[in-house]
C-alpha cells in the first residue's frame, strides 16, 4: 500500500515479466464504473476501439476517433487502482507516418495517464513501433485478425488456415517482437499457429479467438457479461447473461411508474414539521 492508501498499479515491466508464468487476465473497459468492477480481477485493461461497436452502435471500429479514445481512456483511468491500462490508437491516427503515430500516442499518454498504446499491424508497422518505443512510448502489438482492416481482409474470419496466410502472421509477430513491443495481441488466429507464435516470440501473447497456450486472454467485457447480443463470435463465452436481467429490471420500473407505485414515500423528500 502507498502513503495514499491506494495499491500500486501493474507496470509494463511487470506485464512483460509474466511471459511463461501464470496467464495474464485482460478485459476491455470503456467507463469508470465498469473499470472499478473489473480492476481487482485483471492484470491489464484495454480501452479498446471496440467501443465504437459496443457503445456507439457502429458497424466497425473504423469510425472511432482519437477524441473518443482519449475521453474513454480518461474515464477508465479514474476507475483503476491495480490494472495496467492500455488505450487503442484508432484507425487513421498512426498509419500515415511514424511521426503522426508518435504525436498521437504522446497525446493519448499525456491526456489519459494510461500506461501504453495498442496499434494494429505487422511488418508494415514495425518501423513505427520501433520509432515509438525508442522514444519512450510502450506499444502493445496486434496481429492476426485486425478489425481496423476488416474492409480489406474479407470480413471477420479466422486467419492462418492456408500456409501463405500463416507465414504472413508468423512474420508479422516476429517483426513486432523485434521492434520492441512489450506484448502482442493475437486475434482470430487458428489455434496451432497462435500456440506456435506464443512459443516463438520473446514477449507475452494475449489471445482472443486464438489459443489457451497464449500467455494471457482477453475478451470484450460486454461480450463476456452477456450484454452485447448483436452477434456472438465462436471464441466468446458468456460468463453471465446480464441483458435479460437489465430488460426485466426496466420492465419492472416502467410498470411501477405507470402504476404510480414508484416513487413511494420513502423515495421522496417531505417538509419537516416545525
């Protein structure tokens, strides 16, 4: 415990050191209240650009802006005491040049107080990642299925079934590792390939739709809680079914409001007798 009574948050170095030890527990978080609930149980929280779909009803993550990521990053940081917090760099905020990536990554770090940024891409982003890490920006890499590139990748599907596809992902993972990323998210990748990559890179891998052999796992929290029901990918497990619970609670509230049984006397303020 620190002098302020708060526990010390996990550092990038501590996450790196978990390679090959116990699995790293990760979830996405977008708001202060949810971050507070997840924080005691997670090693790492990702403020994912998946918020575009989960919170804003977008068809993909492409429409997410830098300002949105910063605002939600600030919210999550207000709710954590333990977890390492990483913020996604949205589409268009880093692909133009390594200098653009650095400016926007620094803005995210300064304005949110988070521990690092995540960006998608393999060999083509290695130079940018090296540029960032050499200048003090911790980077979480992302290979395999990359949602920001779904329009050119042929949709959401598992990758690595063909040898050509698998070899590309292997090269991507190696390039990100050598560029200095502190961890690597492996998404939507066939299990044997994700297992192979985990064994071959020096940094922790965190899987989503990948392999139990990865050094950690991550899910979108709304998927895991059964709140997001537009679709359910194969790799998602509902650890709760909160959507029906919320629906029933709203139904009960509406019924009481219409019947004028809520609010009751105990929910209103009365004039005190003199």
